[in-house]
């Protein structure tokens, strides 16, 4: 298994008392697949996604990647492992005063990759998302879809094994959403990167996910194999989500 989450629990302290956002969640994600998490807002999807690279540290439970328990690593060891886990956010998180090239190069600059190698890898990443001609443009000159493609280029420039995508299309129009999903599909197929996708858009789930986990109030209630078209959802929530069409 590429990713294995075991009995993950997470509780936040709020002004109205403790709020449990993850309640003993366990899931296996296979190497090379596109795995989706769906559910209503507040179900715990994004928190669980961030537990994979320990941007959110679970209160208890374990996170295994390629058989290694990330929750048992030192901070320095974890930083090294994170270089193989890329992440794409909902709102791009681009540096506004940096070009598309420099945004994509940022992780390599932090890792002190030599300049010549850095340039080659950035140009490859921008080419993968068809943005070679926008390398010198600043975010203010790019469309929403182009900004997200720069963010994807930045996420894959470190040659990660895993790409975590947190609602990567929710700020985009339907046509641009389809385009971004196709780029993710290409990256999965051509680069062999395992993709974990959090989304509330059923079209995204149907078009690119191999399997999908349905979450409700911090618990994983059902996992569906999307390659089996005749596999009916077993839970009421899953039946509702799959019957509800394009969005939740």
C-alpha cells in the first residue's frame, strides 16, 4: 500500500468546547491510483488530507507512506519525506510578486537545487501543464485555471510520489474544472503519481477517481470502486451524493 491511515483521530478546541473532526478513520490508498474523498462541508475531508503529510498532526493513530510511519519521525526527517508529497490548494497560494517560473521553482530554491537543474525541472513542469509560454507572466495576468496549473507545476517540480489536492477546482468554472481534472489525470498516468483528491464535485469523482471514500461527521462510512459501474452505494449519504449530480 502506498498510503495507510490507521485509526486517525483529531479534535479541535473551540469556544463552544471540543469539536471532534476525525473519529477513528482508517483507509488504504494504493500506489498509482486517484483516490477521492467526498462528503458535505465539515465532514473532515480536508483535515484528513492534511494528516497524510502531517500538516495536521493527528491526536492519535498512525500515517504510513510506503510502509514508513510518518507520525514516528523527527521534525527534520519529516521535512525530508514531505519533499515527495506535493500539495495543490483550493486558492492557488501563489506568490503575487513572482513569475509563473519563479512560483514553480520555489520548492527547488528552498531545497537549494542547483540553478541549471532547477531551470530544467521547472520548464518540464510548466510544459506538463501547457504553460511554457506563460513562464514570465505574473499571477495577476493569469486566469484562474492558469493559476491552478502553475500551482500544479509547483507541486510536481519536486518529482513527488504523491500529490494531495484539496478542492483544486472549487474556485473554477465548469469548463476550466474539466481542464484541470484532465491535467491531473495526465500527471497520474504519465508520471505515475498517486493522487489523493478532496472534492465536493461529483463530476470530478466520476471523471478521474478510481476509488472514492464517503465521509460523514468525521467518519469514513463507505468506499466505492468507481471502475465497477454497477456497484451501488450502500449508505444513504452515498446514494444521495451520487444521485445529486454535479455538486454538493
